[in-house]
């Protein structure tokens, strides 16, 4: 989805140029969108890493409890 949104940001700049919007403004908006997408990618990667850690931690706790109760 974020790759698609990156394409939208780049198309915005093309459309802005065609509609005679100032180059500086269109570049600024494009960069703002791309930076936001990069932030969301980083956020998603952090969530995925955290979910993986918690999953492994949960498995380790189950194994610990299982070995204690045997």
C-alpha cells in the first residue's frame, strides 16, 4: 500500500506541474508525502519486530511452564 502511495505522491507532482502549481510547492508536498510514507514504513517494521519478539517470548514462556509442570 505504501508503494502505491509513493506512486501517488510522484504523480501529484506531475499533475501539479501540468496545472501550473509552483515547482517549489509541488516538490515540498511530494517530499512531505514521501517522508510520511517512510515514517509509516518504519512504524510498521517496528510493529512487526515487536510482534515477532512477543510471539517468541510467549512460546518460550509456554515451554518454561511445560517443563516445570512435568
